[in-house]
């Protein structure tokens, strides 16, 4: 990775099951995992999870225009 990212994990019902925020390129090759099993993973620019007010209780539909 070349820039900081947030990683957001979703289960099969699109509930957020984990968020890792502001992961810097220097964390490579460390691996990151959600707190619960996930089906989908979304990597976005660092700060996006906070800007979108995402938390582990959130459920929703992904709208790429919002990101």
C-alpha cells in the first residue's frame, strides 16, 4: 500500500463487523482481521470511516459516491 487506509469488514447481511482505521504503509506486512467473521472487505482512504460516521453497529448499503 502506498498511502494510509481504513479497512471496513462486513458480514453477509452487510453489518459492519470490524473497522481498522488509519493504517499506514509502514504497517506492512502486518495483517489485520475483524472481530467477527466477514464476507466483504472494503479498503478506503484513511479518515473515511470517521467522515462517514461508521461504527460496528452500522448496517447499510454501500454507496460508492459517498466514499
